[in-house]
C-alpha cells in the first residue's frame, strides 16, 4: 500500500510538471469512457430495448430522451409502410437500427450546441464523441452477440418483459453514469438534465429525465395504437418502459455524486478551523458559539454544506487541524440558495 501511494504521488508530481502530457492522457481516458458508455447503451438497446430475433421484432421498450424521439421516427417510418425490420441491401445491417441511430445523431445536433455553450466545451465535444461511437457500435454489433439471451427457452427473455426492462435500465443507467464520471454525457436528455440541474440544484438529474421521458412514452404509445389499428396491447410495453425509466434514473441518482450534498456539523475548540475550511473548499460556513456540557469549555459549532465527494477530504483536513473535533454528517435532500458546484470544462 505504501509503495502504491508513493508511486501515485510520484506520478502526480510528474504530471504536474508536464501539463501537456497530463492533458493528452486526460483526453485519452475521457475517450475511453465515451467508448464504454456508448457500448453499454448500444448493447442495452439491441439486446433488451428493441431486439430483433430471427428477423422478428419481439416487442419494443421506449427509451425516452433523444433515443425515444428517434424511436418515434422509426415508428413513423413503420406507419407509412417502410420495412423497418428488414435487412438493408448492404451488409448485415437492419433498417431499424440504421434509422434509429441516424435520427439519434440528428436530434442530438442542436443539443450539442447547448452542451458546448451552456455546460462546457469539453463536455460538449466528448458528448459528440459518445454519440458518434454509439452510432458506430449499435450498427456493427452483431445480433448473434446481442441475442445470446434468446438462445434457449430456459434463459430466453422474449416473454420476460420485466427482466428486459430491468436489464435495459441497468445498461442505460450505467452508460449515463460512466459518461458523467468522465465529465461528459451520453447525449440527448442527459445534456438537458445537466443544464437544468446546474440552474436549479434542487432538481436531481434523474427526476428531470423522468419528467421528459413521461411525455415521450405517451406519444410513442399513441403512435403504436394508431399503427396497430386501435390495438391497446402496446400499452403493456409502455408500463414496462416505466420500469425501465425508474431503474435507469435510480442508478444515475445513486451512482452520480456530483449533485449530492452533505451537511457537516463540527464541534471544535480550534478557532482557526472555519478559516481553514473556507480556504480549502469553495463553500462558506456558519459559526455558533457553544460550551461543552462536561468540560464547561467554550466551543465553536461550525455548520457547512459540501458536495458528497468532498466529504472525505474535509474530514481529513478537520482531523489534521483538530484531532479532537466532533463531526456529524447528515445527508441533504435539497439546498435553496447559493451553493457552488465546480463548473464542467
């Protein structure tokens, strides 16, 4: 462990003196994150959301967001008689995935502008990279690979819509979370959610996503009813799509720590501790005079709200300044007022 920490410290010092190399490696790792995120989303879409087994579509879940809008485009093609579930005349590509992925890219184009100008340049550029990799992966990924779950009756998901909804939600949630971890997004509604969250910190990314997706699923369900000449069986898929949304948004809210906050209550006798916290973190704090009930000594009760990923560092700093400090940590559901969040690059 000591060797690992020493090596890590040496690497940090080296990259600190070589900013160009540090930036190149940062971009390479972000590109790798974009590839992993795009693969997870593409696999979840072809394997669970809209699988085509033996040339037959076996029921479609609605993904929501830009992907859901692109599914609406595919449904419109189907309503007007285009053979969306047929193989294209070039290679082993289905029209379904070609139309969906193309529409997905086109719908994302204006959203890229929002990401680039309103969220961050790096965020916008690598969101474009992520969507481009999705377009590539979803079309070249062989159906023999994505249909592995439908190869036997005992493990087949063809009739197990709940399992498909859960697995699809897990893949999409992980895809979004991986993208956020590498400081970009998987495109579509994720960009809108991040922008709204940056303006209104009381709304979580998952909740914003849920609201917009509810509108999309209603439109898709209505089009499905029209395409099936009034058959209401498509409403069943809509209900399972809600399970997909809930699973995906829950994973994002659980694993994404950027918009989570904790309140620290610190009881200390060191009068310099509040100034140290202000110097180390972009958040202020409130001081209340107190007195120890047993020792009768004067104390400071310091209140501060910090992001969840800052908690470990804050505790370490507090214990270095005052090893006898008493700290309580409380989860914060909502913050109303000014709270600094590091802007995305």
